[in-house]
C-alpha cells in the first residue's frame, strides 16, 4: 500500500483566493491614517533636515507609506522645500531614496 504523502493536505489549499482575501483583510485592519502635522512640527522637521544635510549626521526618518508608519535610518543628501522632496541614503543597503516631504511624520538626529 502506497502512502498519500502531501496529497492528503490538498483539500485545504483548493481555494487560494480565500487566503489572498484573508491576507488583504488582515492588512487593512493594520492600516493607520496618515497623521496631520502642525506648522510647528513641519518647521522642526525642516530645521532638522537642513541641519543633518549640512553636518552629514545620521537621522531616524519616520514616514507614512500605504497605511503604515515606517522608520528608517540614513543620511540626508538633498532637500528641496519648494519641490516637496528630499533624497536620503539608506543606512542598511546604502540606496538612494527619493521621497516627498509631505510623507514625513518625524525626523530625529541619531
């Protein structure tokens, strides 16, 4: 007599759409709304960005992306207040990341 092996578990994986739907529901429950910053907070963020740019200090960046607040460390390379963007170099992979200033939630010097 031959064993069925992994075939016996196939009935539980017959509807992959169900697992995709469940994963999407779980991700939507974990989403948060983008925080609204005051003018004072935006000025403080701008001041720290400019300071980090000129002194080449490492910063902790917290930004909002697709319903999540993400924190990364890196170095500021370029800031354009009028164009609403800045470029920072990721500390882990040393990649250049271009990001909008409006996505920033918090910036702290390391």
